[in-house]
């Protein structure tokens, strides 16, 4: 089964994606982390990522295509978190999977308010040393540093002014694609402001229902 999870920054899609990956033994493609890895060797991409922007559409598709060909030949049992973001990227992914004898089975759209997005992300802190993610409200560290002793930092793209820019980018680019996918009958809207376990249970039920249809 191939699953796409979409949603604005801070919607909780990453938390649920990691749980689904573990529960269903899926390959995990996370667009944000993928972009940050690219930025480590490309100052231009680093500037884009730190400003809350997106890597140009065709360029990102090229990087993703090369990565998928190398890491998941066959195109099966993949969870895409935050990718695709544009209709042409969705069409590329759809076409690539079809060529591999596979398809997109389910798309989940996480929905939360802008206020909740800013509230959640501005409280996020990341360990500079090991990468552990904390939230000062929902999952605070035991002290001023990470358990590994590393310094806790706030990413530039988690600052309120950048979050607002990220939300605008999301609305302009991703929402038209959501309308396109919805017409295909594989989109499920998810209330991202509910408890984590409740959301996860809902996702599993939708996925199991899809398996039954097959």
C-alpha cells in the first residue's frame, strides 16, 4: 500500500506518519527532512529551506525521482509525508508508480487552524547533537538540554514570522492539488486537533477498510 499524508506545518502528520511506518512496515519518505538533507550541500537550497519556502517544483521532482529509483525500486509500501505539493508532482508520482506496477492507494489530509499551527511550531525545539524533537508544551525536555546533553535550538522555519510564510506557501501550492486529488475519491480529511491516539486509530480503520475493498 502507498499512502500520502498532507497537511499544513504543525498538523501532526509527521507524528502519525512515523507511527504508521512502524505499524505497517512502510518505507518513509519525509519531504522536509529530504529537503534539509539536500540543503547541507547546497547553499541555495539551504536559503530556501530556512526562509520557509519550497524547492522549485521541477527541481524537487528531479531529486525525488532519483531518490525513489535508488531506494524503493518497485514502488510499493511507501508512505509519502508532505510530498507531492503540486499537481504536476502528483502526476509524476502517479505515473512513476504506474510504471512500477503500483499506485497511490490513499491520501490523508490533516486539517488544523492557523492559530494552532503557530502555537505548536513556535514551541518546537530540536537537539543540535542527536536531532531529538521536543515541544515545550506537549513534550518538554527534562531540563535546559536534551537527554544526550546536546543544545536545544529553534529552527529558523519554526519562528512565528516564518511559519506564517510557510502557511501561505501551503495554501497557494498544496490546496489546488488537494482539490484535484479529492475528485479521484482517495482523499480522507483528518481533524488534526484531536488526541494523537484517536487520530491514529482513525487512520488504521481507513487503511484496513481499503484493504478489505481489495
